[in-house]
C-alpha cells in the first residue's frame, strides 16, 4: 500500500529576547503531514492544477496505443472509425469529418435531430485489463458541443441532458430500474446537463452547461467526497437509494464551441469493503473525487464495458444538436489531457 503525502504549511511564532530586553518576532514554517493509504498508482491525478498522465509521452496522442496500459484509442485519423464496439454501434452512428478536429485532421461528428435519443455504445473490456485485487479503469474523450445544445432564447428554463461515457459492470444487464445489490451491476459515468436562465459570465447566452460524475452502486449513502460534493439520488425503484451524483465546487462551466478533455476513473473496491473510488477531470484538473465506494460484494463482479455514449436523455427540441469528439483513449492507468 502506497502512502500519498499531502503537505500543508502553517506558521509558528517564536519570541527571541536579546540582552537589552528587546524582542524580535520570527515566523517559522511548520509542516503538517497527512497520509492516505492508497494502492499503487492511485495517487496519480490528485495534484492541484493540471495533472499530466501517460498521454504526456505521446504528443497529439500519436503512438499512444503502444503504451501497455492503453486498451484502445480512436483519433479518427484513418478517416474512419476503428475502435471496436458492440454491434459496431460507434462506427454505425459516427460521421468522420475533416471540417473540425482537436488534433490531427479528423473528428467524429454526432447529431441528434428532434425526437431522437441515440444508442449506448459499448467497448468490451478484455480480461487482461483486470489486474490485481483493486484494478483501475479510465476513459478520456475530448469533446466540443455546438451551440445547438442551447435550448433557445424563449426556452431557457428547459433542461438539456446527454450521457457522456464511463465504466460499467453489467454482466446480467442493469439500468435505472434495477437496484444495485453488490452482485448484479454498478457503474461510474459522466453526463452533461444544462439549465437557465443565468446571468453568470460563464453562461452561453444565458444558459449554463456542465459535466459531472455519477455512479450507480449499492451503497451511495456511504460515499464520501474528498473533492467536490456528493448528492444521493432518490431511488427509481424501491426505497433504498442506489445512485449518487458528484459535483465540482465550484462548477467549471463549459463553453459551447470549445474543446475540452474529459476523463473518468473507476477505482474498484475489494469485495465487501468501502474502499473504491470514482474521479472526474476536465482538462486534467480534478473536479470530483468520491471515496468509500462499495461497488461490489463478490470478486467476480468486474467491469464489463466502457461506454462511449451517444444517448440523449432530452429529445424534444426542434433543432438538431451536434457534438464533435476526438482523442478517445481507454486505459487502466490515469491518462491525462492531450499533450499538444
């Protein structure tokens, strides 16, 4: 077990008395040390400011699949979709375009016309990814939301929501109406939501847009936020909660038309123990860190998929909403933002 060293400073006051009975006040720094017991590599991504990860060694992500911790990557630079997903759903629902990109010459474009929700796309996690008693899993996607996600000047109070991506264990299925019990399913995912009206300077013409972490798991009331805050969601079925949302404090509001790198990390618990975590970064800056998560009670309940979601939760808008995606990386170590 690795001890993560957190250091803070305070000042002690020392009085020095000289032979003429005159005193001098000297401030001396005192180091306060706080240790966290963390498994190997769990200390990556926790520093203030931008946290660089394994991607730092691969400018523009070129050659990143050569890293032994990377499971797959998609930069669209072949002019097509090459990342494998269940039933080829990501391939069949992505248009590769050259008109806009984060790095290189291409990106993946996704469109949601009125009345269309879109599919969930799944990358199947290989058995080789499950290493150690507390394995870790990461998904990083760089995205640009067009201003078509704005609900319109006359509709600012309308909420817009779209699923982002994440890590899921669903060997027997799962979903909103299936309570997690430690033996069936769990997840850690990112979603994007908007609301208004707002006069904040970060608002997009009066509309705020954010990304945040959420998790379905059996014991959300026991989860503890080390960074940001945790809010337990009322259950859709039964009377026992099985979901929380985690929010940055303060929010990092997102701009329509801007590129940002989003990353989620799942840190699996040992079966039956409250020692799992979920974390969320924007451009390498830690937004949320939730600890004391008990995802599973049985050892065999490992993550099955990484979702590259194309599912919108609010479909009743007249305009076609457009989002571009680039620099997708799936890994078992912290990835970090693109080194440009």
